[in-house]
């Protein structure tokens, strides 16, 4: 029943009774509120404004102080390497940069994310290559937070997602190449492909991460085949060494071979010109001799005979000649005679004087040169 209905006890909401009761006393209401506040802070509500009562001005001061404390508690500072993600009632509101900021405490919250710190994750596993060889590799990935919002809200654990993406990408890349290609210097291409594949996976999941570098450590074989693996690596190093030596030898021998080939071509060309010139000279001499022979055949034959004999005897150190007034032949060992008296005239029976020349040939004194050797018959 309402307090003002007929037949009721006319009880008003301020504790008054009876229909003749007046409006509630404002001082009484304030006094009751002071009593309640006094009891709340450990005082006694005596209803008469006693010693334990809190004055009205104290309540306002407390309220102001509480408001100031609440406002100051909402100030926060973002470092240069951080980004602040502001949430209002658990929902994303904005991202704040470096510097001081304020948020409404108890309504909003701030998550600080370090976006400049370089983080590292390593993965080590035994992987099967395309040619069915097992190799143990270790990959170190360095990354940073690129988008603080995606890093906090898109994936539950971005760092764990990065580890899984690293293992998946590494197995996919190494599983598609043979072990020889991996060991023979193809690790740079493997690192590039792995980095691109990991970044693609991170962007697909919107993790807010970006890779800065990917380092592939030296591959290690399983312990069971470590000896054979070391032998294979040594053989590949020897192969590279021998290739370098062969290339150095080629760089040394090829220019020399080219120089020798050029020299031989030039010598052949010079020999060709020489032979042609000699042939042309012999042809010209023969034609001139032929003309003279047609004019005087007997004289020309005799001169040709004498010149031929002269050329033949010039190259020998022994002379056989017929003595005067007799049929006997005389042999002159000119080489022995020249050894005894080099440069002296040797007497020959019959009155002919023979001079020993330094070349070891005997010639008449005086000796006349054949006209045919001058270029024709006079």
C-alpha cells in the first residue's frame, strides 16, 4: 500500500506519521547522513553533531582528494622504444606513442609493447633432404614487433607461432633440395627462401611480427654418420681447391698458348713469304740461264758444270787431282794440312799453288767468280 493511500497510516518516506505531519526537516536528513558517514569512518552517530561527527566541508575535501588521486593514477609514460595499447572495458581503443598520456582508471587499461627490442628464437632439428639424407640444422631467427595491436589480439601466442612457422618453412625448403647442393654453397639461397616463407606465414596469421635476420648455422650430421659426413665435407673442400688450382693454371697457360700461337702464325707467314721469294728468284735465275743457254749452249753447259763442281768441292776438305805428265792421282788431305799450317800456301806438285782457307776449302789463286753467279753469261 502506498504511503498516501486512504486508510493507510500516512507514513511518509522521511519517517513522519499522521496526516498532519509537515514536510521532512532538511537538517534531520543531513544529520542522518553525517551519522552514517561518521560510523563509516569509525565515529559515533549521536544525532546531535557531537565530537565524532564529520563536518560538511570535510566530506567535500575528501571527495576532491579522491578525485585528484583518481585523475593522477591515470597518468602513464610510454618509453621511446614502446607503444601503448589502450583498452576501454576490454575493447581496443587506440595506440599511443612515446611520452606521457592519461587514461580513465577502472574503465580503461594500457598494455605496453616493446617494438624496438630485437628478439631471437632458435630452432634445431633433424631434417630429411630430397635425396633421403638426414641432416641436423640449427636456424636462428631475429625479429621485432611491427604492429602492437596485431601482436596482442590477433594470435594468442605470436612467439610460439613464429617457432612453428620457422620449423615448417625450414623443413619445406631443405626437404626440396639434395644434400650435396646444401653443402656445396647453397645455404645463402636456403636462408633467403626460408626467410621469405616465414614472413609470408606471419603476415597470413597477422601476428604483427617482422623478421630482421635469419642465420643458418653450420650443418651437423647425426652422431652415427658424423665421420662419413666429415669425409664428404673434406672431399668437397678438396674439389673447390682443385678447381681453383685448375683455374689458376688455365689463367697462366692460356695467354702463353695464345702468344705462342700468334708467334707461330707470324713465323709461318714469314716462312711463306721467304719460300715464295726464293722460288721467284730461282725461277728468274733459271729463265735468265735458259736465255743464255739458247744463245751459246756449249759455253753455258761448261759454265754450269764448273759452277756445280765448285759448289760440290767447296763443302769438302779432301781434294783428289791428277798430276802433270802422269796417270797417277794425288790425294790432298787439306784438313790435316790446314791443322799444321793454317793460313799458309801449300805447294802442289806440278806448279799449282793451293791456298787453305779458314773454312777448310782449297781454292785456286787467283780465283775468278763465275759470271753466271753474277746473274748471267757475259
